[in-house]
C-alpha cells in the first residue's frame, strides 16, 4: 500500500535539482534511467552528497526524486518503497537527516554521514555514481542542438526572405508585417538557443551546480543598461523544451 509520504514524493516528480524542468523534457531525460536495484549504503550517501552539491541553493536538502536520479533510477512509488527503508536506516544511524521544505520531505547528509562517506572513499568502498542529471541535461541539449540547428537556420532564412519580399511589395498590409516579425523573432531565438547549447554551454563540472548565470565573455565592456538587456535576452537559452517538435515529414 502506498503511504502518504510516497504519494507526496510522486507529486514532486518533474521537479529538478535547480530550475524546474518542464515535464516533457524530464520524460525524455528520464528515458535513460533504469529500474531500482539494490545499492550499497555508501553509494546512497554519495548520491545524496552530489545531489546537495548540485542544488542552486545550499542547505535546502534534496528530494527522493533527486536521490533516485543521482543513483540512475527512474523515480516513482516503486523506487521510493524500495529505497525508503535503506534511507530510514541511514537516518537511524545518524548519517542522514530528514526535514520538510515548502511542505515536501527532503534529506541531507549530517556531519556523521560526511565523515563516514569520506572514510569509505579512502578505503575504496564507494562505487562510481552514474552520470549526473545536470551532465545528462547538457549532453541531451548539445546532441539535440546538433541535430536541429540546420533546420532552425533554414526557418530563419525563409522568414528573412519573406520579410524581403514584403519590403519589395507595394501596399503590404500591417498584419503581414506583424506575422513575419513574429516568425522572424521566434526563428532567430531558436538559432541563438541552439548555438548556445552546441557551442557555448560548457560541460558541467561535477564539483558545482550547473546554473546558467547568463554571463558571457565581453559583458564587462557593456554599460549596466545594455548588460541588463543582453542578459534578459539570454533568459531560457538552454530551454530545448521550448523548441517545437521536429516535423516528421522534414
């Protein structure tokens, strides 16, 4: 029977360790995860430690979905029911602490847990963790950008050509201009987003959270007003879920 805590954790599915990731993208990334299988206490503690380290804000603890993802498991009631007894035992021994954040149950390593994990690492008792969720998100975005950037460029070129045709036309109605402006803006944004994901988004460092601070080389040459505009335009540039689904007919 599913407990209230399990149901609460199921409702938290789709929340990511940093910014919220829309469900469609989360499902695509989750397709690489596996079903629960027994793991050592050492790797559970290592997963909690890395999940905490990859949060944008420190000291907030991590959800069961975060722990499951860092262990390489699909999160759901199946995983929760099998992982919870092990986590409860780690709480009992003092290695983990449990609390609530905004009504959601979260866990964090204690000083005892960190010390024990470090001793196990020195003894070679901690297996290597699966790929980190933030690295998986970077890899997926990079691969998707590589597959789609040529199509995005073609859409931008088509919109530009239509705009040029309007410039040459006599008496083009205002709605035609508004329409091509909308298409051109969206097409250029997608090219910019794909360019960032493919060429500018650096591979995440496992030692810290991978959060887009919207900063880039040359920002120090801009005045505060222009810098604000530039950083505003960079908002969401890693959001591959904003891209329309590819046309199956090409």
